[in-house]
């Protein structure tokens, strides 16, 4: 009777390839961490799922690393643009509260400020059309979500 041993170990890669693989995997892990920090809620920044488990060769690992580096750059640029827009919204809100008459009809939302909730700050006339004609303006804040 012949016994077939199915426990054959896979061939071990050469030492240089193993080191290159470890280096690439470490770089990928760092880039994934940076991407998670830069775009924590951005589903578009996440990679598409691959069909089933597999071991990537060095070329595929390099492509994954390069793709991650591009996505980290895009996510960082988007985060910087969002931070600039939030700072601009904070400055507008401060200017609106300091001098409402200079900003008639201006509106700032909590989303513009990068805050949770659905509050709105709007510059409105005090007594409707009479206040508009007289130049009486005030900042009104909504009470929040309906």
C-alpha cells in the first residue's frame, strides 16, 4: 500500500525576496495607517476587495504600495482642504456675530464648522421687512435637528 503525504511544505523564497517582502509589507502597513488617519470615514479611499485569499508576489506588492501612496496623498490633500474650509467657516461665524449688518443673509451650518449636529447660524432682520429697511440685523441660531 502506498501512502501519499499531503503535508508538503511550500518552497521557501530566497532570503533577499523574503527581506524585500517584509520591507514592502511594513511600508504597506504604514501607508494603510496613514490612510486610516487621513480619511477615517471616506469609503472611496478604501481599496476594492480582492476575490479570495492569495499571496502577492513582489510586483503586486509594489503596485499595492504605490496605489496606497497615491491614495494617502489624495486623502491628505482633501483633509487639508477641509481644514481650510472649516477655518474659513469659523472666521465667517465670528465676523457674523461681531457685525451682523455687514453680513445680511449669511448662513453657517454645523457641518461647515466640522461639528456634529444640524445647527444653523443665519443673519436675519430683527422685525422682518421693517428691520431690513432700518438695517437691524441679528444672528439667529436654529435649535438643532427637527
